[in-house]
C-alpha cells in the first residue's frame, strides 16, 4: 500500500524562492494572489488528494472501468470523489471568474495538478479534459456557447473531451475523415468514428461536451480543411438542463496498460448535432491555442507520478533491512542495515529526487511565462513570454514524461521483487506513467517540434528567450568561488548546447533527416541545461543556510551537477555523430 | 568601359515615353543628344519628367545636361550635327515618311536614320524615299523603359549600308548597353509578335478556365517565370491600354491565316477597364488595386468588380519544373498547359520567319519581356517531343522546326560549348560578340580552380582568375570568406596574376548573411560572432593587401558586406546598373568589415571637402547613417563608393571582359596600396554627430533606435578615444567597428530589425 504527502515545502520553494512570483502577483487580476492566499489552498489541496483521491487509486486500477450497452461505469468510489471534488470547488481553480472560476494563475493551479497526478492519475483525466474543453470554448466559442456551457464546465457539473484521433489518423491529422454537414438551423450534423477518447463516456457528470475535429463539405484536403465542433451528449433544453440525447455514443472502451480507471472510449457520431467553434477550416488553430497548456499538463503528469514513486521508494529504503553498508556496519543495533546505505540505492533515489525537484522548478518557470503571456499589460512582454512557452513546451512535455517513466522504474527497482508485486502499488506508477510519453503528441513528435519548428522560427528568436538569460546568468555568476561547482558545469553544458544548436540548424537546412535523427537527443540536452541553470539558482539560494531543506537542496544540486548533467557530454557526442547510421540501414534489413 | 565609336551625337525625334527614355540613356552613355518634338516645349518638359521618373531614367543628374531640347519645326537644323537620328514619333507610316523626307534636307551625309517602330515593317517605311535614304535607314526597336530593358531589336533593309548597321550595333551594344538581336522585317519583329500572342492567351485562358488573377499570375510567375509578375501584374505595370494597340497593328499587318489572327479575341473586360481609365499603375488601378483603406484588392475576372486580394493556393503551384506543372491535373496545370501549347507552338512556327536562329528568339523574350526562360528553353524543359505530341493530340499542326528536332533538345553542350539547333537541322555554336565574356560559358567548358558551397574560383584566361559568389542572393557567409582567403593564397603563390570578383547573379551581393548572424546572436554565441567579424575583416584586408591586382566587377546590388568587398578592391569596373551602399544601419548594425575605415580614408583624402577632421567624418556619417544606396554606378562615384579611377561598363555582358582587361593592365609593377593614416576628432566629433541625430529624432525624421545605432556609429567614425592632433592607422577604426557591431548585436532593437528584414524584406523602423 502506497502513501502520499503533498511536497508543500518544495512547492513553496519553487513558487516563491526560485520563481519570480512577484511578477505573477503583479499581473492584472492577480493582485490578491499572495502567498497568504495560495498556501492554504495548496495545503487543502494536499489534504484532499491524500485523503480522497489517493485511497481509490489502487482500487480503481484493479477494478477498472465497466462498459455495458454503451454505458460506462467508473470504479467504486470515483463518483463520490468527483462529487466531493466539485463540491470543494477544485475544477474552478484556474478558471475565469466571469464563469464562476476562482481566477488563480496557472502557476498555482499547476501545483494542485501535480498533487492530483501523484494521488490518482486516472482520476485527474476527467477534470483535465474538462479544463481543455473550457480553454477551447473560452478562446473560440461564440458568446452564446460560452454562456451556455462554460459555467457548467467550471463548476464540474458537466465534463468535456477532445475528439481528435480516428482509426486511420493519429499524429497525422491531415488524414481525418469525420464530417460535419450544415443543418438548416445553423448547427451541424457530425458523423464519424473517434478513438482513444479519454472521458468520452462515464458516470461522473450529467452531461459530456465533446470537442470534435471534422471536415465541412468541400473542405480542402489536409490539415487546412479541419474545423472544430462542440457536440454535447445531451443537447441542453431551454432551461439549460440536459435535454435530448444526441446521436453520439461510446462503442467500446479500451483495455490499457495503465490509467485503467480513466475511461478511454471509441466514440461513434451518427449525425450528432453540433455547433462550430471558431472559424471554418481553422479547427486545428483553435485546438493549438490550448496545446501548450495541455502539453505542460501532461508533463506535470510525469512529474506527479515520479514524486509519489519517490516518496514510497524512500520510505521502503529506510525500513527495509538487507546486507551491510559497504564501508562497514551502519546500524549495529539492527540485524542488517537499511538498504538506504547502499550506493546504488542512493543513486536511484537521488536520481529520482533530482529529477522531480528540477522538473518542478522548470514547470513553475514555464507556468509563470504562460501566465505572463496570457495577461501581462505590456504586449512586448507578453510576446516574449509566449516565445519562451512555445520553445519550452515540447521540452517540458517530453523530458518530464521521460523522467516520470524512468523515475517510476527506479522506484519499483528500489523495492526489488516487492516492487513487481501489485499489492505494493509501485508497478502501477510505472504503468500509469507510461502513457504520458505517448499521448498529446508522442515524445518523438515533441523533439521534432523543437528542432523543426521552434528552433528555426524567426531565425531562432524563440531560442533567444532561453539562451540570453542563461548566458547572462553565467556571465554574472562565473568567478564566484562559492558557486563555481554549479556555474562551471552549467557553463560547459551550455557551450555544448550552443554548439549542438548551431550544428543542427546548419545541418537541418541542408538535410532535414539529420535534424530529425538528432532531435530526441537534442531535446534531452536542452532540458539538462535548463535544469542545470535552475539547480545553480537553487544552490545559490541555499548556500550558507542551515535548515535541512536547504542542506538537502544544496546536496541534490551537487548530485545533479556530478551525476546527471554529465549526460550532456554523451548526448553532445551522439548528436554530433550525425544521422548516417540511421539513414544507411536498409529498410529491408529491419 | 565606354569606348568611342562612330556615333558621337544622337538625334531623337518624338519626346514621348520612348523617345525621351532613349535620349536619357544616350546621355547616360555620355553621348551628345538632340531631342526634338513637334509640340513646342514638349522636349524640355519631357527631360524634366525623365529627371523625376521612377525608376530613374538618368543615371546621374549631370546626364540631363547632355540633352539639347528643341521644337521640330524651329530646331530641325540641330539634327545636322547628329551621326544617328532616331524616329520615335507616332506609329503612323505616313507621318514617319513625311518626317524622313524632311530629314533628307537637313541631315549630314553619312548619317544614319532609324525608326523605333514596334510593329511597322521597314519596307513600308522606306516606300518612295529613294535609294540614298534606304541605304542609311534601319529599324532600332527599344523596349520600355529604355534604360533598363536590355533588348534592342535591329532590322536592316536589303539595301541598308553594312557599315551603318555595324555603327548602330556597336553604339547600342557598347555605349547604350543593349543586347542587339537581328530580326527579319516582319510585323512585331520577335518579342512583340510572340509576347503579344502569349499575353492574349494568358488572359483568355485565365478567363475561360475561371482562374483568379492571383492564381493566373502565380502559375505564370512562380513555376514558369514568364515573367515573374505573371500576366496581369505585367499588364498593370506596362499599362493595360498598350496591348490592344500592338494587337491592332499586328492584326492589320499579319495574314489572316497566321495563328495570331486565328487565336486573337478582344476581351470585353479589358475594353471596359480601358474605357474606365483602369489601365494599371499609371491609371486608376488595374487588375490589382488598393481600397481607400490601403488594403489590397484584385479584380474578379467574371464580374469586373474589385474584391479583397487572396493568396493563390493550388496544388500545381507546388511543382518546381515546367513539365510537372503542365502535366498537373488541377486548374493551374490546365491553364499552364493551354498557354504553353499556344505560345510555344507559335514560337516554334516562327523560325526562320522572324529570326534566323532560336537563340535570338530566346534572348529577345528574356530581355524584352523579362521571361526567365525563352520559348525554346522552355520547350527543352518540357521536351520537344512532348510538345509536338501534345499539339498533335490537340488537332493542331506541328511546326516544321519542332518536327525536325524530334525528341532531341534545342540546346546541347558539345565539347564544353553551348550549341543551338539550326533550321538546317544541324547544331551550331551559339555565337558571342567580340568583347563579350560570359562566366556561364567558362563554367560550361571547364572545372573551377577551387570550389566550396559558397564560392568558386575560375580561370577566365590570360592568367586571370574570377572569384564567383554563388550563395542565395550572393550573401556572404563563412564559405565565401574562406574562398576569398584561398583565392588570395593561390594568387600569392602564382596560380594567376590577377583576380576579378564577379558573378552572373542578378545581385553582386546583398551583404553578409544576416540570417546566420541573427541565429548565432539568438543563441548567445558571442565568441563565434566576434570571430566571424574578425575573419571578415581579415578577408577584406587580404584582398586589399594581395600582391596582385584585385578588380571588383559588380552588377545589380552590392550592399553592406558586398559593398565592403568592392571598397577593398584595387580597382572596380562596375556595370552601369550597379546599386551600391553601406546599408547596415537598416538592420541596426554598423559596417564591420572595414567599410567605415575605408570610407573615412577616401573622404579624408577627397579634394572636394574643406580641410580638418570634421567634414570627412560628417560626410561618411551622413552616407552610412542614412543607408544611402547609389541608383547607378555613376551616382556611386559621387558618394566615393566608387573612385573616379574605377570604370563603368554599360553592357552587362561586357563587364567581365572589361574587368579582366583592367586587371591585366594593372599587373605590371603592381603594389598593394598602403594603409591609410587618419586624423579624426574623437569624442567631440561623436558628440556633434549625436546632437545632429537627436535633432533628426526630434523632427521625426529618425527613430529612437536610429539614435542608438547612430550613437555607436558616431564613436566609430570619430575615431573613438582620439583627437585630431594624433594620426591613427585606419586599422584602429576596424577595431572600433568590431566593438560597435558586437554592442549593437546584443541589443533587442537590432535583433528585431534583423528579424524584420529577414521576414519582410524591408527595414523595421523601430
């Protein structure tokens, strides 16, 4: 049986000490968002996740969702938990007060998202999808649609979905076939089959709002001919309550490796009534406006699962007695030493810890930029923040979820054979974490996004938002003896990243295959440098402080610089080796 | 280099757009010109109009003074001094013949008379004027605008004196800078005969197939390049009313069974536009126009009404090769195929009727209609056999020449020489005039002495090498700089005795590759950038200090780093159409490859300035801070971007040979120029310049960021921490250039300017 305690101290460190929280507070509408307001919310969130969501995580995994005659039943306890979730107002955290939201910035809600993902990733899928639908409607829906649907999404009374994938089209949405025919009343009739639809059908809410990508008659082929439609499960009646059942139904649910309590459906649209959201043929653009937020959230899933796996691995390593420390007996009072004394166990735990804390810090930094991009008063500042978010989004999504998967595997390994036993719960984290590397754009696609689009955009302007601050930081801090052990490795890794970037930009123009072949390694190198800067900053804050928290921070920073960051060297070699060995292997020999 | 020929003074009669333009170009060549018009005062007014024309008709303000205006009635006697008299009056045979009869009374013996008629046959013009006149008469057909269009169609009559033909040919070629194409005496000669049919078909098929003007122009413009503007863009540019004039004349003079007469159709839309004064850019808009709110409009070909301009999106536009385009099944492909079948089939049927060889036809269409490829070059891309079969499949006659060539190409390369298919069925070398040296011929015939991705080094004969840039827009990057270094090294070891820097590109060089610089700046690769500037300075100094003469031979734009290359050459022979400038401030930078240092040295030594350290600095600051670009080689001399000793070649095709001759003339006893010593005012000078810029900012004539850039430039040009009592080496200015360049490149204002230039092709005014 696993346990979970929200890492509030480190969250506060990331929010108030490492991030520029004052900037967030200074944003229009965020004047009240002070530490005094945020701390109690996070504390309450931690309690809710630990006491309500965590206890039904393993049972939900064991039971899974049930599908009968088009109806999906969530596992025991989910309905009650969801009702409590709504009753406490959690769905409204990061939503517009105009629709009943609490108007908290993404920076804050992200911390709560992480807690949900630690406590119960499956459960988190339902409100997560609803929030995505909320963002799309809020950005692109007509005022009528917004008035009708947004308050229900914000309260959690109704939930939402994102219907993109079809049997023949996943990553390549240009192949999409679902069609939408205009009806006389100005609405549309949507027909087609969508697969892998999370929260497509369930018993948690009174209505489900599907956001569906489909083609209008005569639409151009490819991604430029896709429009976005809102298709409610029940068409709201005059009084706003769920009315007529629409012609959309789940045909089946998928049997998955993990997140089993999340209902993943095949959705059949059979002339279902829908309303267009945004401009005709501009559906992908509408979807992409929330892509950055969605990808950041998926990154946080990796972080959340890694955190809970770490907590439980540490607890086990303290208790489990096996063998003696290599340097001599550590606990003569016990029949054997706790496995925490063994170097390889320490390596695993510190790797997890450094990954989790570093990613948390980076996640907050990107979330701050998202908040600035959304609501800063100065358009230039908004644009710069937007560049940074665009650049860092694929890095957060891919690196965090890779880290999440690797950390949960390590967490399971710390438990040895017991980690492999279902009752201990560690293998569920591994299975749950795995999907985050795949959906919302596979990590390979994220890497291509980084080298193909983000790197070259505006002759590298997005890159400036990262490289200039890091360069300035190194310039400012180099030569300070107390920081040398952090800043010097950062400076070295940064030069590697610069060289790799310049080489890749030059090669990529001549031969896109070369850029593609290096993409995943490059993304990882980039992420390591971003984390290294945050670790250097964290160390700078912690130097000379005596509290355990700071001593641990400084020690983790040292571990990162000594044991994780050197990967940048091998990644650099891999990148510079080029794509020849990938290209030359004949297709027939696979 | 302008050489003296038989023709020293030219008379032009008729001060319309063509006559005045021809007069202006003759003046540009330094010839004396008499310009007469039948309307009193019209010639003088035309000269004034030419002086304001955009694009400029005169290469230099002084050129206008070489033209003597007059009234035909009162001043016809002034033509007595002219070696060559050009008729550019109204296109009426009777009026022209009456004029010629008048000329017979005044012109000097041995003088030549030619007509600029575009459609009237020579035989018609000489009717009844006697053998003496006919011996001195020919047709010289210029294209509009005469300064810029390189084609000259020349038609000699059966009795025209050969020496008269050669005198006009030489004058047009060497002095006026034209490519002279011999034509047969047929209506419309070459370019208008084919071009007029093409234009008619391009309009007709667009309307019949239901393309938008944007789609039609994109199909003609992008994959085919005949011309880049497309058909409707071209008609707006030259005037929509021009086409029907030419058509009327052709219809009147061509036999009824000529394909032109069979395919021609009057377009009601075009007639209506002309009637409403919507004749293009010189009228109230044309196929394209602007709404009162300045938004772009274009015409709906079906209704004739304006609507918002929309981007052409056709799958066929993704094709790169004409053959793929013509085979594409969509509306763009069908359009291209229809227009190409008509146009190329017609062109193939006209040889040898209108010209003796296909190369003349191709050259005429390239130079007279700005086609990227001539009709026979296009046929080769499609395949002659393909065209013949397509015509046959369409039930049309296959032209004899097309049948004769079969599946072979019209052009081939044999033993390194370009050959064209002749009407006799044999391939013959494409001839080049004496004094014409084309790099493309040298490249066809051999391998480079050295080559990398950005530049190549060629042996152009007589022991002279040619350094050719071949990057996109001939932007200068690390490869180009490396080749500069390599060339100097090879020359120093005796691989050649002189170097010419020349390329066939439309632009000599648009300067340093700012895309690479911006990317490097974006990733904070400051060390690399500093290294690159230093390397650039070293490469420029290597050119200047080379132990053999280096001659720059630019044509088109030579901007920024491209200009700095020329500033470091021992001599320059520039095409007359060279546009030079240090434009770095447009992207928020200062010249960093010795441009500041060299310009200071030149202006400090200029006798036309008052003495003292301030005037030279101020003049250079004025030139660089406003990014002045010369509108001709002649104007570049005014700015000292070229020296008085630098040469100018009127004919682009003669540029390389002229530059080679210049280089060879310098070989004996060559010594590189010494480094210049400068006296600069230091901080007081910088302050003065800054105050001037602040004044411009206050007046709204400069932007806030102009002041930032200007301030850095002021430090460089004032010599940094110096004063006028000290003599400093020009290399000290190079050090300041590097520092200012780096300081600016770290500023967001500069990065925004570079990004804007890359993405929009014009400067950001931040």
